[in-house]
């Protein structure tokens, strides 16, 4: 018997088929990579926000100097019309980090703000109050222009060195913070005794998991905020608006017969819902006690803080007759 051998013609066809198959696979891989790269480099949309200094030379120079990558994300093109003074880093049309130059200082910049100094720049961390959100924004507040750096999905606790180093040579300036919450509320006479008892027994921490910590107020006032330990108390938390209490004040003009009240345990609360632009804090008034107590608290913390403070108010102030 003789073994059958493939003809040269069949071998040639086989080699051609294999070559075509390999070329097809390579073509698919190259096309897929090109499609992936194209999709990953889609422009990112950013809305317009007030940025009165966005067209200054400082902002122009800063945007021209921004890194091509930041925390592993590529700098992306912006969807037209792109806001002035803005830049973004991300992939697939999804923003991971954004920068805005020349914006206005945030409402959270108050006399109580805890600023972090890095390379000569004072930064303020502001967290997003939306439930479930991890967004955080760092504001540079003592440079010629205000710069806001936002992480959409959390991130580091400090702004990256690639950004802080760019601001180190920018001219500095001094900006005045907003007054502390409740600093302008009047102090009513006749409630000193009740207020002393209440202020001596307020909790050291507030909110879920005790995220807010009570701050010590100096006898001469707290860094010229208009707050005083005989009538006021302050609790702060990183990235969040503070909780501020004033004991012995007056009810606001917005408190009228028939207004909606919030009953929390045995304390009825009236919420004055007038908010500062960009702020989520409103002022709540504990009613029916021998000392009128006002509390400025962020809306996302109100449910737990009103319980914590309400218990102390109920125990250490006297209920008035209905």
C-alpha cells in the first residue's frame, strides 16, 4: 500500500485559507481597538456655571498648562459649546475629574471653614449633599482666581500635586469668607439660665455615626465669627456644612400662624427654608420652650441632628404653656 499525499494545489489552498483567517482576525482586532479608542475619547459635556474670571490671563495660562492625564484619566475634549475656563478628564464620554477656573467662591466658604494649605494655596473641601453621591470639590481660594477641582466618584482627600504645583506660582489674594451661620440672628434677653444649662449638656458628636464633632468656641468669639460660647455651639465634619446652634434668639418673620411644623419626638420644629445659593443648610427653630433655640443644619443631616439636639433641648430647657 502507498500513503496518500496531499497535492501541492490543496496545500496552497490551505495556506491561503489560514493566511486569510489570520488576516481577518488581525483586522477585527485592529478595528476593535480603533473603535474602542474612538469611543474612549468621546467629548465630555460640561454645563455652564458662573465663572466671572474665566477669561483672565491666569485662567488661560492654567488651562494651557494642565496635564494630559490626571489620576489615570486622559484629558478629554469638551462638547460644544464648552464653558469658559473648564477642563475635564475621563473616558467614554464620562467625566471623572473636572476643573473650572475663575468661578465664584462657594457658599460653604464661611468664617467657620477649615482650609487646608498645600504649596501656599488654601483649599476648601466641599462634599456633595446628594444622598449616595461621592462627588467632592476642592476650591483654591487665595489665588488670583478661584479654581474648583471636582472628582465625580470620590478620590483622594487632597488635590493632586499636578494641580497644586501649577497654582503655586499664581499671584495670591485675600478673600473674605461669608459670616458664620446664625451670626446675624438677634440674641433675646431673659433666657441666659436655660441657655447655660443647655449649652453645658449638648452632645459632643451629632449625626449618623457621629460624623459631626463639636468645636470649642473661645470666650472672645470664634475667629471673629460673631459666635460666643454663652449662646452658641458649633459642630463640623470634613467636606460638610457645619451645624450651628444659637440659644436665646427670636422667631423669624416667616413664622406665622398656620405654618407647617415638624414634630420630632416631643419638640415641634419650624424650618425657615430660605437657602443661600449653593447651600443646603436651613434654619430650624425649636418651639414651645422657655428659650428659643435656632439650629442651622444641612438638609441631609436634619433627620438625625434634630433628634440628637431635640433630646438635649427637651431635657435642659423648660416647656412653656400651650
